[in-house]
C-alpha cells in the first residue's frame, strides 16, 4: 500500500540533499503523499545554495515540474494534518536538520509544525530521521542528539560515503538520500551496496 511521509527542510547548509530527497520521494510509486514543510530559515539557504527564491511554488521550483503528490505546508500551520497523531503517516525525515530544529524536537517544544510533526512521530512510535548538518558539535548539540535518540529518533548526520567512488556531488547526494530512504522502508534499486568479497578479490 502506498505510504504518506512528512519531509521537513530546515535552515542548515545542504539544500541539495533536500532537493534530491524531494525528487526521489516524488518519483517513488510507493509514496502516495509527501507533506513538505520548509522552515522560514530554509528559504534563505535554498536561495543561497540553489538560486531558488520565494516560498510560493517552491515544490515546482525544486523539482522542475508540478507534483501531484507533494503538498507544501507552512511552518506556522499547526493545524495541518501531520500535527495530529490520528493522521496516519509512515514517518518523517528532516533533511538537512539544523541544530535549532534538533533542540526544539529533543526538548519537546512543539512550537511550530516541524517540531510538532516530529513530536507526533515520537509519541506514536513512528520513524523520525534527523539528518544533522553542523560541525563541530558542541556539548549542547551532543546532549540534544542523545535526548532525541533516547526518545526514538534516528540520528543520521549528513556524511556522504566515498567508498562507492562518486563521480560528482550530485551522486554523493543521491546515494546519501537512498540510504535515508531505506530507513523508512523505501530501499532504492540504484543504491550502492558494499560487496567486501569483490573489493578484496
């Protein structure tokens, strides 16, 4: 049965990873609906890193085409369906996840739709993937990661792999996104799989 997912894009560097994820979710026939929540801060990063400006029509600008399955929600819309535990979703991905968003989620603030939707995933025991993008970590960051992990979130820092010999940054982003998607039950056929025997032969 096709699933519904929540995807939040926050104000940390790495907008290309978010665009790659949105594209992959839109293309996957196993996904019926994506509730996309870009934070206010993410709009600045998207403009700086991708040259895309404005909230209106953001999904179409990111994908390069209109989507029948991606629904954009305002960060301030705490009345959106994903703010309620009675609305069924298969989980939530935050990519990239800023330290501010991590702090709000880890401490149960639920002050906006991203934090509330994440809180719903934790209380309903649904997958919550936090793809953190910051270095170096200070003790507050590390403590908040521990709190979120203890509550049930998966801490999934944006650390692309190199053992698959990516040809460019776009391929690095794709392979990272594929690994994230596997954690919400959406393994991708083009995902690189390490074969140790072949590498050592």
